[in-house]
């Protein structure tokens, strides 16, 4: 993985990440199923989508805003839940600016 980050041996086309392909190789056939509540994803695929109920999202353990609509950058699904857990950057360099969905 270190060599890949320096030389880009693997394309970043898979999940927009240069670390995903090597990680997939490392963990191939070394995984187990987990309860779906541990990784609720696709929260960032639409600006105001309601793929999940609010109760389901609030009970989840890990929320993943994969997609273009991140709660720190634009209006997204369940931004209020993200806001509840947001800890401001102590260096003051990162300031979320929420734009409305395009």
C-alpha cells in the first residue's frame, strides 16, 4: 500500500481511492458478515433522499455519506444527525460550508 501511494500501481477508478484495490487484495476471503446496523451507507447519493427512516439512521452505529451529498459540503440526507456528532476542527482550518443541493 505504501508503494502504491507513491507510484500509483493501482488505478484510483475503484471507489476513487488508490488504497481500495490493495486493501481488497489483503482482505480477500478474510472477512465476516456484520449486522447491517454497523454500516448504513448511501446517505450521500441524493440531497434529500429518504432511503432509510429517521429511526433506522438514528439507531445505526456507523453512517456513511458516500456519494456527492456530504453533510459538511451541501444539503444532504440526515445532515442533522451529522451535525449532532460534528466536532469543530481545533486548528480552525476546516469550516463546513453547507450549500443547497444543485
